[in-house]
C-alpha cells in the first residue's frame, strides 16, 4: 500500500465514523417523524445536551467509558458499533473500488442505507419509507447512467428483490414485513439480479444464526420478533463486495464432486 493509499484509507475510515454518527441520528429520529437537525442530541436517560466531546464519533464513547457524563447511565453499545462499522466499511469500499469511482459511490450508498436501516429496524422494528425513497432514486439513477453491467440487470434486480419477498409475505402473512420487501427491492437496484438471489440465501443464513444466538442467550423468546432488515443489509453488502468469489467457491464444490 502506497502512502497515498494509506492516507485515503484513513480518510475514508474517519469519514465513515462521522457519517455513521449521523446515520445513528437518522435511524433513531426518522421512524418517529422527528427532525434530524433539531433539537440537538441529548442523553435519552437524563436529557442532558451532549457536548462536543460526547459527539466525537467513537472517541466520545471511549472517553466517557460508555456512560453519560451526567447521569452515569450506560450508553447503548449499538451506537459506537454502527459508527465503527461505517468507518471500516467506508475504508474497505475505498480499497476495493478506488479505481472505479461509480462503484465506490454505489458502495457508499449501500453502506449508508444499511447502517440507517440496521439502527431503525433494531430499535423500532421499522424500516421507514422516507429512508428507502431517499436512496432509491440515487442508486437507480447511478445504475442507469453509469452501469457496470447492462443497466436492465439492475432494474431486474430491483423488481426481483421486491417480488421474491412480496411473494413470501403474500403466501405466509406475517412471515415478512413490507419494510423488508421494499428494502430488498432498493438493494436489488444496487447489486443486480444475480446478487439478489445470493443475498436472499445469505440473509436467511445470517438471520437464522442471529436468531439461534439470541434464543440461546435468552434475549428473545420463540415468538419474539427478530428484525430481518439488518440481515438483508449484511447479506447485500457481502454479495456486492464478494458475490463473484462466493458464487465461484459454491460452484467449485459441485465441479469437484
């Protein structure tokens, strides 16, 4: 890695931390139809307005040792985790696509959507239409104007992603929320129809693994609702970054047999 690559990797990591902090606010406020600008961020326990130090992405959490400076109540670990995850993914996206500006921009859009949805769905079990309608035109226009593959493969990805989960929701009511249905439709525009199928498979595996861990740990009961949005987002990012390699590895198992 050249010094310039190292500089930009660090730059995208810090950029991801900052955006991750903002995406926490978006994911927390949009489902409640609150402004993402005002009022300023406050401790949810004692309502103390957060200081500049508190607002420093990740660093503020570490400096305060995960507790509010005023009431000493613990700060949810979800927030610094989302900031750190955004930072890592932004840096990884740069390393993967620094010579492909369009793919880099798409990657950042998909990461951003995934962080917001993961926060919202984890906290409220909701995926707001406002978030999906913000990212849909951006992703779709990029894929139509600057397609890496044939542009209609991305259009088909969006349609297929929506149709597959809609069919599941229609066949078995309650098995799939409409937020998940629309989410995979939006993700499909970014990853293409081949990766939609891979995403659905990976999301099922990830969702099952998460459910088993939560059930064993006693965090949820058998009939408890487990958000599927984060699993869809994680699977879509895996398919986007590693889809070709995962498919090759999978197909090679059959070739060897």
